[in-house]
């Protein structure tokens, strides 16, 4: 079965075809390593997370209590670098396997401590079919003007990203990481959250570097002290058909380091890579970029 983007499925919100994984309700997975970002925060009365599967991949809706889950490398190959991983899903869903835990495990296998961020979301109906219709409608409304940013927003996601970065840095000694080398990578809405953390965070509260994967490529005001950015998108992205790479130019005009990977094919939501396309190089290229920038060359505290 062909894996399609979570975001595309939401946009279409139509009866499934043989090539579309159908979201089905799933049991809430055990998350024994998840750490609440705000220990005193309680879920609103009567609220509950709603987990679904797209094929083999777990996703979650109605997150009200945000967490991070550490995925740590073997100490023998740990580099001291760390990355907060932000899955996407239109601020109404989080693709926890496709753009979260799978990415984190790959990074940890390559010596980078990873922390999967489960951030707060816009509420959606509890029923899976009702939620799909609701999200599809909101997505279509949000993307009517391709020259404007999507209208669906979630400011609390940015707050959660900044809180996650702070928590990771505070635990640097425990996790064997260098607080000066704590970055963030996000996918789609997670990319937008990552970007907001980089632009709205103050000084040392920002990520040290960012990976911006298939987010909108629209221009932004970029301060001279913004973190370096690794950006990636497919040129056939059907969710964000980009007339330019204005966001990359915004970084260049601010004289902040930036690297762009514009893949010929891959559409939206290719995650760690769509088979038979060069998007399969995404994470190796991100890691090589980190190495080029000296982020993998020293152990924690050096």
C-alpha cells in the first residue's frame, strides 16, 4: 500500500481508494519514557487523546498535555548533539511514527540524542470519521491562497517547543549532551513550529540550529542572530506549491547560514524519504550538514 502524506489525506477527506491508508482508531500506546513539559498541567475535564493508525503508522489527535520522549544513542557513539523532533499534521494531528519516533530512532542510531515533541493541538471531534471530515474542511479553507501562510495556527505549539528546548538543556548532564548543540527538526506543521521557535525565542532559548522539512517557503523577517537552517522540500509538493524559495532568501539576506535541498519528486509528507526518490537522502544529508557545521565533532561539555 502506497504511503501518502498525512496532510494530503486530511486535505482530501474523501472516501478511501485502494492506494490510501484509512485512519482507524487505535489503542493509546504505552509511553513510559514520556516526560511532561509542565509537571503541574492537568488535562481538561472530559478530554482524552485520540490515537489512530494510518496503515502501520500511529498518529494522535486532541493533545492537551504536551510531552517529550527521549530517544538516546549508545553512549559509545554519542556525539553530544541533540535534536528536538516535531511531527506534523496541520496542528490538528501529530504523525508520531512517520515524522516523530522513526526519525528519532534514526538520529539516535547515528549518535544524536533525539527528543520527540508531542505538542498541543487544535481540538477535533473524537469520532474518527467526523474528525477526518472536519480536518479536511479546515485544511481546504486554510490553503485557499497559496501565496499566504496556512490560516490554521496553534501558538501553544511554539510555547511547547521552547519549553522542550529549555527542558532538554536543563537535563544536558543527565542525557550526556552539550546545551550549546541542541537543535530542532520539524515536518510540515512541525516545521512551522520549529521556525516559530527559532524566530520567536529569545537568545539562548532558541534552538541552536534547525531542520525545516516541507514547511511553507514564504518570506519571513529573520534576525541576524537566527540559528542556521537546513531546509528541504519536494518541487512537486501538492500542499505547498512554491512559486519561489523566499524563506531561504530571507535567511540569505540576513546573512545567516542556510542550506536548501529541493528534491525533484516526493510530494508532501515524505517523512524520512519516499522510496525511489532522492528524498531518501533527507536524514543522511541533515546529518552531513550537522557534521559540516561542527555539531558532531565534540563530546558533551567539550
